[in-house]
């Protein structure tokens, strides 16, 4: 048989070792083993997440099971206690139905037969009487609580129960039943709480403390040290009441600093009696946390075993790769030593070498293409910097058909990435009213490269508001003098546009009241549709007294209040103007004499009502002169109309102020 071949690493002849250079290049790189570990962790992450979720779900299930156990204890005890209580009530009802209670001895005999202790008593009460008709031996005088319970039983067909009370210094509870359907007498059974309800010792295992309370939180029975705590109020009664349910649970703090979890069950047919079960929170948690801990430990052990297996598998996978890495770094190749020393070439290694050679050729080709791209990017960046120095906020370029090729700075303006504005995406941010104007200019620009773009439009910004921008651009021609692309900028001119709008507004409006000023009446006065109208001239009465006595600041505030009341009175089709001082004008649209008079009277009534200015009550009046717009010639001479309304105003003041007057031809003749 031929001798077995031993695989070795032999240095290749004529090759220089480049190990140190490769080591310096790979100093900052991670080993393949690191990536294998990361791959294993990535594969294990979903399993780990599922395991954590499962553990949490199981933990919650165990906890819910423990809590349901406590709730079942309280429910079972509550049903048992209620059954015991209703059983005694049924015996009392049966005794009342028989009516065999002619003497105190009959009441004592019934207590003896039902097994009641000597501390129990039975009394027959009649409606409206403080003293009992009959009472068992040793029964004390009825307390107000028992008398109130008897009154309640007379109006109920079912037995009624009292809260805990103290009789001769001893805790007691009572139940009462009516002696007959039509009877005015009530049997009241009074007994110690232990006779009414009891807690079985078997229900107090596992450190669970159980108590039964009345509807006011006082303990009727307790599984431990009952004699000491009966009649006392449970410390966490308010927490129980806050749950607002007949059955539930809550956590509370003990006096010694420990925490307790409680479950409770309210007895339906009692006046709020409750069965409460409490357990130290650490004991409660230990019951469900122990199996969860075992599950977690078992999972961690399984995870550790899986990690060891993964480490062994990765070592086996990395061994041939490490050998190939050493051979690449040292210039060696795989060879099998034979008798003649022949070097055997490994097929996989040759395939890898040829692949690396082809990859290098592709990289060189890609590098040349990258240089071209870099040159184009450098030119583009140079254009962008030039535009930035010119003060533009956004730079753009369009193709010959108006589609965006590039947009720089769009995201800072509109909030959307620059890529979303390419092609025709940028048009979605243009205000609809400005889009038509932009399209009209674009139709000329795309066909005539001699035009330049210069248009102002509104764009939606990052915060959803509209800002005025100025778009400027020009065509870039190719060698055949055809449009190859459009290049331009967007400048933010919003501050300038807003300043212009504010100046225009102030030129036409009164700065104090915000009403239009008299400059609007310098043009011909016209009503909508050329219909009839009226011009009302208003002058405030006693305004000068307010200014002189309370000061100009109060006078200004009063003028603003007057303006606000006028706005409320007028329709959208009417116009109110402040003429200056304390004078105002109203142009009423589609008016008749009756409509003008009605408006004038409403103005007088509204403006004459008292004002509350800076904590002071101010009273003024107003006089109104009215000039009707009945002829087309009236709409052409505002000064004439104002003079007519002013003469009518003077007439109203002469007649005693606080009224209105119409202009008539007689007033015009008298003024000449």
C-alpha cells in the first residue's frame, strides 16, 4: 500500500513574504470568529426573545393562578358564611311564621333548641314602641340600632342584618324578620359575631390570614387572635372601598413596613359584609416565583450547552480558513509531500486565486468609473457653492421638460427628503393659487431658452406653514444650442412680502381699533351690485368727558370697545370706518330708509349701554346722521355724501343727542 500523504504548508519559491504589511492592514478588522459569534447571537436572539416572553407569560400565569386561589378562598368562605347566616335567618323566619312565642320561656326554648349560646338574645318588638313586647331571659333593653333594624324589617319580606355594634361593652350583631306578612311585630335576634359567622381553621393554611368585616370595616370574625381584634376597624378599609367591586384584590403596607396582598368577597345579601384574605406579599410571590425560577435556570443551562456546541462547530469551520489565511499571507500553498517532493495544487485555492484576479480587474474598472463620477460631483459641488455664496436657500436643476434632476436644500425648507422633490414631486409643495402662474411661465420657458424664470410663489415648509419664495433660473445650452437643463435657485423673500402686506394694511386701517380708516372713503362709495344703500355718520356723546376725567388710556380702551360692538352689529356686506377721534362711519349695503333707521337705533342702543373699562363703569351715548344712496350719482362723490351725513348728524345733536336724523333737502338749503 502507498504511504499516507501528510498535508503541509510549503513556502512558494520566488515569492516575498508580505506578512507584516497584511497584519498592519488587518489590525483594525474583526476576525471571522467574531462574525460567527455575532451570527450565532443573531440566530439565538429571536429564540431568546421568545423565551423571555414565554417566561414572562408563564410568570404572569403562575401569579394569576396564585391570586385566583386567594380569590377562591374568599369566595368560598363568603358563600359558606352567607349560607350559615341565611340558615339562621331561615330558622328565625320559620319561628316567626309559626307564631309560637306567647311568653319569654318560648323564646328561651327556641334559643336552646337552635344551639344559640347564652350571650344570644331574642326580642319581639312592635312598630312605634321603644320597649319589647317579649324578650328572652337576660335580654338587655333594645338599642337604637336594633330599633332601626326592626323598622327596616317591617318594610322588607327578606331578613335584614345590622352592622356590628356594642351592647353592654360586648360586640354583637342582629338579624330581624317580620312576625307575619301583615304583622306590625318584628323578631330581632342578637348574638355575638362568632355565633353569626365563623371561619373554618382549614382555610387559614399557608400563612393566609382571613377576616370577615361588616359594611363599615369592623372585624366580625378572624382566623387568628379573634378575641383581640373583633370590633376593630381593618386598617386598609379605604383601599378596599376604592376598588369599587364586589370581588377583587389590592396590595397594602403593613405597620411594620412589610407588604400584604389582600383578596376580598362581599356577601350579597348583607349590608356590605366582606370576607377578606391577606397574605404577606413575599410569601405570595414565593409561591409563583419558585417554579418560574426553575424554568429560568433550566433555560440558562440549555443556552450554555447550546453555546458550547456552537463554539465547537465554529472552531471546526475556522480551521481550514485559518490555514488558507496563513498561506495567503506567507505566499505558501497547500501541498502533499510525496516521495519526489512534488507540490500538489489544491483546486479550491486555484479557484479562489482566479476569482481574486478577476475581482481586481473589475475593481480597477470600477475605480475608473468612480473617478469620472467624482469629477462630475466636484463640478456639481462647485456650482452649489457658487449659488450658496449668492445667498440662495435652495438650488435646483430641471431637465428640458421641467422635471427636477437635483434639488439641494429642499429638506431643510420643506421637511421632506430631497429625493422626494425630484421629477415633479416639488410641485406638491407649491400653493395651489401660485401653481397656475408657475405653469404659465414654464410653458414659455421650455420652448424659448431666451426667457429667464423669475416668479414669486408660496411653498409649504417643515412646520406646515406657507412661506414666500422667489424662484429664479436660466437655461443651460448644449453644443447644438438646445436646452439641456435649467439651473436656478429659491430665495426666501417671506419677510419682505409680509412687511409689504403689513405696510399696505396699516395704510388702510386705524392702528388703534383695527377698523378701516377714512382713506377707504376717498374712493367713490359704492354698494355691492349697485343697489341702494345708506351712509351713517356716528359721533360719540360725552366721550370728551371720559378723556378729561379718566385719561387718554381709558379713552383709547373705550374706542376699542366701541369698535368691537360695531363689528358685532354689522353684517359681512356692511363697512364700518373710523373717521378719527370719536367719529365713525357705516356704509350699509342694500338699505332702505326703514333698514337704515333700524340699524341706527340698534347702534344707539348698543353703544349707549354701560362699559366696564379697567374696573370702572363708563357711560356714553352716540348720535347718528344718515344719508341715503338712492341715485347712481350718489356713489360718485364721497365728500358730498359725507357732508350730507354730517349735516344730518348735526341735526340729531341739535334735537337732543342720543338719536338719529336723516338728511333732507331742507337741511341742504338751510346750510347755504
